[in-house]
């Protein structure tokens, strides 16, 4: 029987730079994994490719996916829906491939309930000033919206207690290195490998 792949969930407060770290992991092929492409009702940004960055769908298609239990988890964020298609995740894991999800904290909480064997990594800002700078530098938010996002981020940072690891996103290169080390270590945790050794000693 093929050994199940590892489910790796990267999450963290909004504005922390999950998307940038994800892109760096994908681009550098930092370790061997399949990226789970999410479904969203958000419109594509310039340069985003349907089926690669997201599956861009209508609200009615998204609602149909919820109704048919096609999603492992889903959430609404700034007026749009985002969700993880379940079938490809299951298939890749059963083929022994590691699957990487980059999702928000609410989605991660749903996944933890359904797939507690996953590795849950929380990306944190080095400090709140840095986070505010990142949110301000994104551009379009008013003072009031920035204050709301910061309030939300304070709450979300405390959600780290539901996770296995906290990785500081001080530089993308450091965050990528830490995530790589975590994945390597998780692969050799005794509960994940013990069955292979049980089989090995049985054969002798
Ligand atoms: P963006 O619109 O900037 O690509 O993503 C907005 C937020 O949605 C980010 O916090 C991102 O992590 C989150 N997100 C992306 N895909 C999913 C998903 O499949 N499920 C959930 N719950 N959140 C997602």
C-alpha cells in the first residue's frame, strides 16, 4: 500500500504575506509537493491564470460546489468566496504526494477538524508595525479599513494556538527555509513511519 502523503497547511493573519511565501515555495520547488488550487469567486488579477492560481468561478458555481460537498473547507473573505476542492486533495494524498494548502485561518480550522494528521503552520509577522506597513503599502484601504484589519489581525494572531508551528515571516527566504525544515522533520516523526518498521520486522 502506498504511504499517504503529508497535508501541509500554511495559514496566518491577513497581510502577513502567505501568498508571497507560497509563491516562493512553488517557484523554488523548495521540497516536493503538489499545490492545491483553490476555487474562488474573486475576479482574476492581471497575470493570474485560471486553473493555476485559482479556479475562477461564478457565485452560483461556488454555491453548487458547497451543496454537493465538493469542498474540503471554504470561507468568505472581503466579499468573495474561497474554497479547497476536496477530490484532488484526497487523490494526491492517496498517491503518496505531499499536498500544500495556503488558506486563511477560518479555513485552516475546518481542515484541522477533518484532517487532524496534517501539519499546520502559522505564518506570523515579526511585529505589528511591520504588518501595518504591509497593509498600508497594499494601497487602497482607508484609515478606517486599515484600523479594522489591524484589529482583526490581533485576534487572528492569537489563533496560532490551534497550530503546530509558528514561522516568522521576517524575510521570505527565512520563512521558506523554516517551512522546508518543518516538512523534513514531519516526514520522520515516529507515528508517521512506525508502520513501515512494523512491516520490516515482520518480514524477517
Ligand atoms: P487573495 O484574494 O489575496 O488571493 O486571497 C485572499 C485570502 O484568501 C488569503 O488570506 C488567502 O490565504 C485566502 N484563501 C485563498 N484560497 C483559499 C481557500 O481555498 N480557502 C480559504 N479558506 N482561504 C483561502
